[in-house]
């Protein structure tokens, strides 16, 4: 365990813009208590709430069974969203799908391009999607931000950025925030896409922004710092120096920011005082962390490319337990009551005890899992990423 204090040491730059479809580096922080999760029948953003805690008030049966599956060419690395008995999923083949949550039956599909020619290349939806009001929001891997009517699948409006979008949207009052690899963080009106402000990040944004107060925090690739941006004005408020580069989205509780890094460590950062509280790392097993944390009470869980799920005491930084899989864990875990659910590139989806990490459920899906689950209405929905991928829904029969 390392406790380095102020974060102003030199850093050797590392290459970190690999496999960024599931990553995040823009975060908004607050000193409020842990944010209440959305209703049990909803999962509306990447991590189901503005603090990116990865928790739900829904329950799941002790024994999950496959209820339905939907095939999709090229697979899914995005995180689905669930609301009003429907599940919305972005696919790498370029379709945004709306499915009936109970049956998996298709309600509508929206394509990232207007052409109906299936042989014509369509930009894929690798980024997490979001739903707010009567609209679904999704960025594609060619830089177009699409907004679609949730009921009909008809296009409402769109905005073209200058590079791919790999982070999901976050909603603040009547606005939507998202970042692009064009080095900008956008704040737009949800209704029609009117620009409220645009912030120059000086580097690609791989983020799903976390909103829980007046600031959003951006890490670009120009140097290892966080830029603190006022969400009301889009102006920079401050800078926080770092020692490592963030790869995945951060979670926040009580003014403390928790995140994994390109160096394979997990950090707790008091951003207001620019002080690192603790650093967690496993010696000789430092692999990049592309997973975002899930936090319940004082327990933080996060996946790693070291093939393990790690549980950490978020108050002390001490490891509580680890759970080994046979391949990397790039997706982000979800906490459902006293259990944790996640997928691995070893072609399994797992459920483990939050208390001690013991396995309580394991399901072969025969394909690598890089995305994160969505849990609502007593169902878990997740995608697989191969060229013959599937959207899978688990629950009780």
C-alpha cells in the first residue's frame, strides 16, 4: 500500500488510448452522501446514477436463468439501459435496438446511417447509452451523437463531433453532457441539441461524466492533471495534479474520488485538498484497469486486466478479497444487494458475495464479455462482443 500525499511527482507518459469503448475520465464530484439509486425498474445511464456507483435497488433471484437472447452481428460492448419495460442496447453493427424486457421481442431499431443497405458500413455504438425524458441518447464510433424518440425510434436530432465518442451521456436538469475524442466536452439542451457550452479538454475524453454537484472533472492526454469545470458556465475552476493516467470512469462518495489507473492501481483522491488518501495495488500483478468501481457502504469492487475482481475497503484502501477469473475483466461490476455481478473475457458471467467474494452463480455465455450489465425489474441484461454476439437477459423463469 502506498500513501504519497500530494500528487505532484513526475510521471512517465503511458499509452492509454486502447480499448476505450468502456472507459471514462470525466467526473463530477460532490460532498453529499451516497446518491440513492434510480427506481428498481430502471437502469438509465452507464452506472445508474450521477455518482457512477454501479448499484441498483432491484433484486435478482438466487438462481439466474436465461430468459431470452437476441443475436447481433459484431456483438455488444456498450451497457444497456432499461426503463418502462423496455431495454435499449447499442450494437457494434450500427443499430440501436429497443427490445421488450419480458420477451426480448424487437420494438424498433434505429440505424446510425440513413441507408437501408445492410452491406453499407454503419458506425457502431460502442459507448454506453442513456435515456432521459422521452429520448434515448447515444454516441457512435465515428463521432455522431444521436438522439432518438424512445417510443418510436425516430430521430429527434443529432450532433456531429470531430472524432469518435466512447463515453456515455449524463443528464443535468434539461441538459445532456458528453465528451468526444475531438478534445471537447459538450453541454447541450436535451430537447433540440442547442449548445449551452463547449469546453476544450486538450485531449480525448473517454468519459461518461459523473454529475453530483457544480463541477465536472476532465482528464485529457496532454498531461496527468484533472481540470475542474463548472457545469453551469463551462469554465475551468481549478486543476488537480495526478501521478497516473485515468483509464476508466470514477465513482465519488463524500468528496472522495475513486478510480483505477493505467498503472494497475486504484486510488482514493480528496480532490478539494488535492491529496491522495490511499493507493491500492497488488505487487507483480499491475495491469491496466479498464473497469469502473461499484461502491456500496464501505466496500468498493472493481475489475482488472490482471483477471481478478478486487474488493477494497474504501475508507482505508486495504484489500478485502479478490476473485479470480481466467481472462481480463474490462467491464464494470454491478452491486445488487449483497451480491456482485460482472462478466469476463473468459466467456462467463459471474455472481459473487459482496461480503467475502465467494462464487454464488456462474453462467457460461460461450463468448467474451467486455461490457457491463444493467439490472432492473429483477432482470440482468448484458451483451457479448464477438462477431456473432448476443444480447442476453437473465432472471427467474
